[in-house]
C-alpha cells in the first residue's frame, strides 16, 4: 500500500517536471518580452542589457533549472509586466476565478441534474425532447460566441446585466475579495457563470438522463414500484441516488475544463481572474506569469488525480490489485 | 458469357448486403427517427457543398487578385454603393463574398475536424489496444499519460502544442503549417477517450477463449488485436468519433478566437466568426451571422447524429 | 471581518450607481507601471500625465506651454537652455518642489535603467543655479530640447530616497512602480495593476482646475467589443479607442457621443533595401527586387489608399505623403502629394525593371499592434496581386513581430510611427531614414537599411539649426529625397476615435493622451 502511494507520488512529480519542461520550452517561441518592455527609443545596447538582466541570454537548460529552483521554493519570480512577485498577483486574482468557477459549477450541477431527471422521467414528452435538442445548441456554438451574444442581448439591448467585470467586491480578511455580498457583484456573476457552465450543464444533464434510464430498467426499481412506492420516492430516493457515482466522477474530471474555459469566458467578460491574467501574459510574453500559471494548474490536476487514485484504493479494495499492479 | 455471370453474382451479393442493411435494426431505427434523417441530410448537404465549393462558390475568396476592396461591407442582396455588385450573403471587410468564404471556410473546418478526429482515433485505438493487450509497464505509462491529459484542459493542451510547433516551424511555412498544427493540437488533446474505450474492450476480449485459441495457432498479436479484438470496440468508437468531430470543429473556432487558429487569408469558419464578431455592434450582422449559423448547423447536426447513433448502437436503451 | 477599501468602493461605480462627478473610463492597455521614467510607452506616459507634471507641457492644440517651469530661454548662442521654476509648488505628500528635484529627476531619468534616457542624450551637464533656476547644457544647439522633454516628469528626491526608489527598476519593480508622488492635478488613490486604478483630485494643485471630477476610475478592457458594450450599457463614461466600425453605431445611439480626430501616427510600408535575396514567397532565394527604386514605386502606385480609407477606415483616416502628419512641426508642405493609384503605371514600372511576369515575396504584418493592421495588410496583398506581384502574408502578434524584423526576416513590412518626444519631422528621420549607426543612436528602427548620404549629411544640421526657415528648407530637401527614392510607402494617418456618454465634455489631443483635467461631467 505504502509502496503504491510512494510510486504514484513519484510518477506525479515526474509528470510535473515534464509539464514544466514542455511549458517552459513553449515560451521561447511565444515571442520576445524585450520589445514590450522597452519603448520605441531603445537602442540595441538596451536590448542586450535587459536580456542579460532577465537571464534570457542563458542556455535553455540553465533557464529551466533556475525556474525549477525558484518554483520549488514557491518563488515564481517577478512579473515582467507588473514588476511585482508573481505569487502575489496570482493570489490576488484567484478569488475571482474560483468564485466564477464555483457559481458556474453549481449552476451546471443543479440545473444539469434537475433537467436530467426531468428528461429521463418524461422520456417521450415534448418538453423533454425540446430540452434535449436545445441543450445541444448550447454545445454546438463556441463559448466565446455564446458570451458575446449574451452580452449583446442582456447588456446592450436589454440593459439588465453588466457587460464586464465583477461589479462591487468586498474584502473578506486580507486576501479574499468576494462578489457574493453585493447586488452588483451578484448581477455581474450571472452572464459569465452561464457562459462558463453551459457546456458542463449539458454534459451532466445528458449523463444523468442516460444513467437514470439505465437504472429505471433495473429489477430493484421494478420491485420498488411493485411494492407500491410513490413515483417520487422511486425516482429520487432510489434511481437518482444510484446515478450519482458516475456523475460525481465526471464532475471531478470537468473541474479541469471549467478552469480552462475560464480563460475564454474571462477574456470575453473582462473578468479579473487568473485566466485573463494568463491571456494578458501571453500577449506581453510575461514568462514568469505564464510559467507559474501552468505549473499551478498542473499541480492542481496532478494532485486531484493522485487523491482520486488513492481514494479509490481505500474505498474499493478490489481495485488494489488491478490499479496497483497493472495500472 | 462467363464474365456476365460473374457480374450478376457480384451484383447479387451487393444487393444482398444492401438488403441486409435495409433490414437491419440499425436502419430501422434510422428510418423511425426524423431527427436522425434530418440531421443526416444536413450533414450531407454541408459536406458536399464544402467538397464541391470550387464548383458552387461564385468567387474564389482565397485568390487575392480577384478581390475588390471597394466591395467591402456590402449587405446581403443589396447592390454595393460603389461597384453596383450584389451578393447573396453580402461581403466582409475585404470585399470577399460571404457565401463563397463560408463554403471554402467550411472545407478547412471540416478538414481540420475530420483529420484531427482521425488522428486522435488512430492514436487512441493503437495505444488502447497495446496497453490493453500487453499490460505491464507499457500500460502503466500510456494510461498514466492518459489520466493526466484527461484532467488537463484540452484547450490548454492544444495551445501548448500550437506554441511549440509554431516555434519549430520556420516563419515562411507558418501559414501553411497552421492547419496541420491545428490538426495535431486538437488530435493530441482528444485521443484519450478512444484509448480508454478500446483498452476496456481489449481487457474483456483478451480473456476469451477464441483469443487464446488464435494465440495458440500462432497468429501474431497485431493480427489478433486488429482482426478479433478491435471489431468489438467499433460501435463505441464510432459514437465517440462523431461527437469528437463536433467538438473538434468548435475547438478550432475557439483556438481561432484565442489567436492560434487558421490564418485570415485562408479563413476557417472559426476565423470567420472571430472576424465577424468585431462587426456585431456596427450593424454588419451578416459577417458574423451566416458563418455562425453554418457552424451551428454543422455542429448541431453532427451532435444530433452522434446522439442518435449512441442510442441506436446501445441495445439496452432501445 | 469585513473591510471595504476605497478601491472596492470605486469598483462599485462600475455598477452604474455613479453620481455626477464620478468618472469611469476604459482603455485597451493598463499602464504597466506608475514609474514615470521606467517605460517610454504611450499608455504609461499618457496616464502618468494626470498625476505627474513636467517642466513644460503640451496644450490642447499641441503647443508648448509652461508647467513647473514658468519660462525658459536659450543660453548664449545655443549652448543650452535655462529654465525658471514655478515657486510654491508642492508634491502630493506636501514636500516642496525645487531645483534639486529637477536635478534628481534628471539623474533618475537619464540613468541606464530608465527607458526615457534617450531624451537626454544631447545633454552634457545640468547645473542648479539657485532653488528655482536650472540650466541644461547640450553638445550642440538644440532648438527642440524644451519640446522633447514635455513628458519628462518631476519626482521628489526625498520621497524617492525614503522609499528606496532612486532608480527605475523595470525587472523587479520598486516603490515607485505602484505608488505615485507627483505634483499633478490628480493623486493616486488606489492601484490594482491590470484591474482598476483610482484617481482623486489634488486639492493643492498649483494650477486652476478645469475639471469637476471627484473620483476617476480607470479599467483596462482588452476586447474592443466588450468596451463598446460597456459604453452602450452605461457601465463606463468613456472608452478609447472605439473600433472604427462601431463609431457609426455609437453616433446613432442616444446618450453616446463619438469624438473623432487625427492621430500623430503614420502607417507605412517598409522594404528590405540591403538584402541580396528575397526571403519568402514563391520567389524566395531570387535576387531582391526591392533594391530597384522602380519596383518600390510600382508598389506605391499599386496600392489604392483611398479604397482602404473608404472601406476599412470608413472614411475617417487621412492619406499620408510623408513620415509625419501635417499637424506636426517640420511637415514638408511642398511635398504634400502622394503617388496616385495607377495599376497600369505600376505594371509598366515592373516590366521596365524586368519583372513583367511578377514575383512572389513575403509581407510581414503585426495583427495586434495598430488598429486594423491585419485587415489593411490583407487588402494590400490583394492590390499587389492585381499588378502581378504575389505577397505571402505573414501576420503575427507584435511580440513575435519585432524580433523577426530585428533579425532581418522580411521582404516588406508594415510599420507605424508616432514621433514621441519632440513631435517633429526630425524624429522619424532620425529613427527610420538615417543610415543605421548603433554608436550615434541613429536609424535604430530602419530595419530595411535604407541609406542616403545627403540625408545623413543634412540630419545633424537640421537638429542644430535655430533659424526656422533654414531648417524647413533642409527638411523639404530631405523629404524630397526619401519620397523620390520611395524609401517607405506612407499610407495613411491613423484616426483617433473616442467614445463618451452624452454628459461628458473632454478634449482630444492628437498624441492620443487622455488628459483627465480637461474632463467635465455634466
């Protein structure tokens, strides 16, 4: 057991190193930060001097090693664009992204399960079929276009909701700025959360529907019905409960997508989170910010993976042989 | 005389196949589903018009010498104020006929989507078969990469690959390379699902007796995998491929929005939408509207088809 | 443990609850630093003009006017300039402004870590005469010196020393990167880089305030469509720039105004003058046709600038004949004509140069540097194809673009130039037309390596000439030279399009600096 955990941790660290290497080698091709940092009156001498100062004249392995050295100590360097420690900037931006991800996640899960159950119960009904078809429209358009169309409709034409930003935010403690406590903050969340959560909502809805249909066919449900249990009790206490295992697994896997698609949603809505920070960093070739973002994301995902794997082993001893051995 | 007979026999066999298909559950279910018929028809029309774009399109938008900038921003079905020319779906900012641009753009989108799915499918099937059949370290490595990639956002994977590939490509080939890089990027971010399904099927099949028998008579592992194991996994692979096609087309559009898509001189549907969204507020709605509708029609009908396919191929749901 | 900071209150203004004197504006770029000497870019200098003052400043019509200096005069026969400082000026923290702060700001801004130090390359010595008199000595007579330091901002020595910010630090940042202590009309109330920046009026400002703002909040919005939506929905009071295609829609909307002007930036095509062979396209490796002046002239004649302005720019940009716009000093009125659009003549010139069958080459273009840059390049590609030369368009983000140009990886390229500093014709001549010379800091943006001996000879004379008529005569001669050789093909002058809510009055300055002290909220 311990050997298994140690091996998995070792594998995870290897994965992180590789992701770091890949990410870092990408930066060499994204562009040159020097031109963004110097004005039009710069001379070639200035260019060379700044390059040396930033260590960009060093061979690639040296740069990579330096980056790792800092990253291990939690030091991601200083942003080229803002001239501030990257860790500080990311901490400042994280609440915006996490709140957005949370709200869109809740939106996706609650609405997804509700509509999934509905479409499964009323399998042949018109309403269910309309919902099924309409839900596909949402996943047949790119996220950015949905966002822009929502802004056009609800902000520009109807004027109901703000077109960009987080609205008024309030500080909780020293580091957490929240939009949950003000009216404008809540209003500002609506459009981005829908844009971001639409895809996941559709996914969960369809998954719940098909799992429900599967479960409703099982013998014990028939028995439950035969015993005279009310429909509601059958659907929710027995059927829905049994669909939850695959749904929870999928939700776990979708956390990654939410964080990734936050990049696009944040760009469209000028949402001041880490995704927007990352896009700005790409445009400015702010290497320290890009590197830190990608490393954090990989740590997060590799961590989730590791925890899930270890949990599986604890929960289901049968998996031990299979996962620990072959896989 | 003999030749004729052979032909008749062949025809009979063909007819037999067709007959069998027509009498199959699969075709029955297709006939009974208006959604499937309509979406299949829409996909066919769109694919055919993309394939035959050079014959259908009134102009060639990829030929810069044929463009007249003064035709720019002509509304649909209205004559241009300067040149008097009129266009069915209007023109964009470069004076390109929107209808022709959509036809040519759809070619690129479909090509990128189909090639990316084909690539992901091939890669996924090979890796899935190998890891399922051989097991051991091969499996550990492959499935470890798959795990990480499944949690790592596909759009980020695509951006990473795009960034790296761009760096290895000399500038003079970048425009032509962009499309191949897109295929590589989208394909590489999408192979895991295929690999998982195929691996699962392989694990089940390889324990069965006929595989052991095939092994005993000395058939090579590859022959066993391809001829005996793979066919068992084809239905789910087909379903995943259909849905992946829609996803790949949309992923291409998203990458275009992030500035890593097809070049503007040879725009895909995604690039057209990116360009068109800049004119949403200015009243030139047709530059966005028609490409967006085409993309929606394409992705939606492919999705609906995939949906139907999943139900049709899953006997338990019928 | 809830705590609402001023910043967040300011963000609240975004929600549309603004009262009359609260002003919310959005721009495309966040100023990357609050340090006035660290970065010489328009977003930074433009923004900091609201909180810092220079010795001199530009008025609404771009003439020089007194600021922290009340007057200035040449020393002797052009040895330098003497500035008399304004008395009774205080910094935001209450410290008094005097000659020592000028000397300190000079030391700070001319340090090798300062991006603006090229402004001081002609300066040999700065002498403090008394508390309110400072002399600048130059290596040659320099009539443009006062104008060239209009964006040089004064910082307090005591404040900088106390906060360990005596030199700009672009790499790691320091106290001055995030904090401001100027003498300007506004004070920095809050700064959240990349999110919001809040300014409040300086009650002790030395000049009379024209504005009626009580709080001003700046938010960067990159996506132009989002910015337009924000203006339309009333989430902000002012946005710049407005994408040209949205101007008409905004004009037609109640409650929104569009302010149009002409910027100081000229957009042009540059050529590879030195390379032996073409690098891109179908004829890559073949001898470089752009070394032949007839080919360059053919390019100039093949491009229908009017069509570009009519469609892509919707009639709001002006064609350009030379490297500067008529609004700037040193503009050569005698050379105001630009080559006519004449595809027949272009074909004839190409045939004469031996390219009757045309050739293929590469056109380099940024896609995020200038408004509509990519669309203009696409249009140019089509126009050149119509006279038989096929450009392969390579459009890329600016962070890839400049490195490619610096590495000479181009046959033809698109460039925009706005003369910073002096706002004079001499500026682009020095950077774009002079033979590149690293030591003398000449021709540092002359990527194509254009070189003309007479032009190189005249340039230092232009810089030192005090008599305006003699100076203009030399500028006219130089303009005729580079026009005749088609060293560049000037295309058009970029328009300036700003959008405001109806109740806002403001002044648009051609250098695209948004000056908050000229804003009135009604």
